[in-house]
C-alpha cells in the first residue's frame, strides 16, 4: 500500500498542487484599482474613507480605521489600549506570532494563556489564571474563523477594567450569539492578506465603537501627526503637530479601492467557505484518524479548516502525513506552532515547554486542509481521497 503513495513513486491524486488558500481577483477589482491609478490621490485620498465607511457598514461597527496590514492593526489596537512598559497582555499560545509581537512592539509583556481542547481557541478559564495586577488587556484570537467565547470574555474584561481586543484576522464575516464579528470586543483587528477572506494584497483594519480610540489610531498610522495632507491642502495650510510617536501604517488608495470591490463579495465567499466546510465535515465523519476542530457553521467564517490527527491510529507523525499529502498534490499546512515555543520568546521572555499544555499537545496533531472560495466540491473530494489514501497506507498496526 505504501508503494501506491506519490511520496514513494505512486501516482498522485492531483497532478497539480491544490494550495491551502488562494485569493479571487476579478475584472471589477482590477478596474477599481486602475481607476485610482489614474486619479490625483494614490494614497491619503478619498478611497481610504470610502473603504472605512464600507467596512463599518458591513461590520455594523461605528468606527473603522484601515492600516497597512493586520500586524499594524494589532499594533494600533495595542496603542489605543494604552499598553506600555510594565503592562501585561494575555494572548493565546495558539496563534500567529503577530498577535503577541504587537504587545512587545509597545513595550508590554505578552502572557500566554492556553486554549480549549476542542475548538483550540482561547480558554477563558486559563485567562483567569493568568491575570495579575499588571494585566491591562486580553487579545482574543478567533482561531480558524470561530469567534471566541465573548459571552464569558466580555464580562471578565469588564469586571477587571481590561481592554478586550479581538484578533479577528481569521473571522471577518463571522458572528457570535447573533452579533457580528467586529462588534464583540472593544477593538477588533482584521487582515487583508491574500490568504484571508478579502484581500488588498497587504492591508488591515481595526473596528471600534470608541471615537477617541479611532482618533488615536488614525494619528498612529500617520506618524502621530494630528492632520493629514489632504485636510491641510483643503485648508491651504502647511502646519501640523506631531502629538504622539506614530508610524507610517497607511493603506494606499489603490489598496482601498481593491478592498471596496472585494468587500462586495464577502457574503458569498463566506457562504461558499461554509458549504465547503460542510462537505469536509460530512466526508471526514467516517475517518477515524482525523478530528475536525470544533467550529459552528452558523458562526465561523471558516478562514481555515483544521483537523487534529489521531496519532494513536497512525504509524507516522504529522510531518510525514503533511509531506505525503503534498506529494499527492494537496497543499496542507499547519497553523500554528505555539508562540511561546519560538526561540525569540524562550530567550527574551522566559517562556518554555509546559506553559500551555493543551496547545502544546495539539500542535503535533494539527493539519490545515485547503479551503478557499474558488474551490469546487471536486477539490474537496480530492483532499478526502488523498487523506484516505495516506491514512490507509500509514494505519497503526
Ligand atoms: C494574518 C494574521 C495576522 C497578521 O496579518 P498581516 O496582514 O499578515 O500582518 C495577525 N493575526 C492573525 C491571527 C492572522 O491570521
């Protein structure tokens, strides 16, 4: 059976690799970008405000600030929360490094909390155990697209006077308890990287109901300066004040125009992701060596379809399964190595193995299967066929 595997010279399920994610950019998107390219404002122009308004409407959030990427969005949110040296921020261990790095950018200390073993998203009980007198904020990451347990996190943050930041980079278009992602926390951050729900090539945003936080973040993305070029032009003045230390985290008008055009498709794309996830759910139910991470079809916007392998039923580890799937033409991926196990955090923040046992136990079992709105049901069938083939060949004796 092993000789059937493409890894050992057999015929692959697919001759060409199915990637784990891929953007859709159509003619309307291209035209929107070209139109801005011929206009007076390539950046700090009117498309920025238009994109912010369109996002605010989609999210049902009073204020949206767009920035140059999702990492900048987290940095801006941490800045708006007033995080500085000595402050602790609770962050889940199982996330992209940027969720924790943003706290370090501001001079704060990320404190890693563990995740729930079924959904692999932030466990509110673990958050409680990490709170100290120095805790100023919680960053909740909507892992894979499933919103965290905000019904528990919101009252917890309120009772301790903490800012709740949602890293919703996986969850654009999702909801929880009938409320939209983007309105569930004090500040919610988004990414428009091509692997995410909509893309501006690179891009990010923060939503909030707090107009003062929005003002702080608009300044922060423009060097901490209290006005922008277009408003000074309109007033015929050159003078400005830099009132904070900020960065150049602006999103160009080209990117905002692409974002406006992409955003129109968000609803259909989330629906398509859910349809594909349902196909996976059904097909994988009879495969005893995979356990899909718990996500709700009515809440998650399914950025990722993640399974945990039952290693006791397999004769090889996850890395071999991953390689075997890739050889079959299935671009599986892994999200993520727990952040506290990265060399940087071990060396500079004293983190170590054992800090977050649930996340650490999950990591060697994790596999993300291809999921993007351009996929067909036949692509899901290929993934399932390849997974079954590899699982059969490497069945534990
Ligand atoms: C993508 C992502 C980010 C960072 O977004 P960029 O746009 O790549 O900077 C942050 N957090 C999570 C959970 C992400 O998935």
